[in-house]
C-alpha cells in the first residue's frame, strides 16, 4: 500500500538503528525481510521474540542479508532451537514461559544493540509500552480505512488499567510524503 518515497522514509530509519524487532506472529503473517533496501545503509540485526521458537524455517528473516537473533524461552522445544541455529540464527533463551523483555534489553545492549526499532506487531508494541521502554513513536498513516473487528491494532495486550499509567506523548514533527501523513512523537518523561 505504501509508495517508494514512503518506503525510503521507513528504510532510512532502519538504516539508523542497530536492531529491528518484530514478533513471530508478524513473521508468520507478513514474512518481512527486515533489511534496508530503499536507501544506503547497514542492515540492522533482526530480533524476533517467540516464546516457543515457532518461526517458519523458510522465512526471509533467515536470509544471509543480516544477522538474526531468535529470542525464546525455556519452554521452546530443543529441536526447534537446534533447527534455528542450523539456519544461521543466534538463539537467546530469556524467560521461562514468556520472553522477559526486562532481561532481554540489557543483553541486546551488551551485544551492541543500543538503538532498537520495534516494528510490531501489536503484542510486542504493548510489552514495550507497558514496560515504559518506548522513547519515541513514528507513525505512517495510510490514506485508507480498513475497519473490521479482527483487524490488528497498533497496540494489543490488556491496555492500561489506569490513566495514571499511560505513556504520554508529545508530537515533535509531522509531514506528508505523497498522500501519507507521517507523525513523530516523543514520550513525555
């Protein structure tokens, strides 16, 4: 749905980060490559949290274009972990039943991933919002309305139970590329 110029904007951001993260559901649904293609720049490390290591072995994230780290848990079957390693990806076990993002981020920092771009999906976005790990938010508003009860949202999860716990944002920039509104936000701390 996006134009080449909008992809240039998105990939320009990718080129500035050390790591890029999407959840395993996004990998299963969209099969993204998570590389920099429309501008010059180095590919970020692809980081995929997946509690059971249930990622498709033929997914583009296993291409040799960029390093890939699958973050899983102790409940992930050993045969999946071994298969993922055989595909050239690194595997980190961080958590018992669910990926522990509070433990993961320091590990990524130690690996040189100091600037992380989280592209979603909704569950991953919720975890980062819930834990207060978001510094900025960049939104590309598509000039279409999809609608429907089962359409994914920007942020999933249970939502904030109290207005006192929500993350307040301040808009710092907005502009239009082709017919797409781009908004850039910073968390008010």
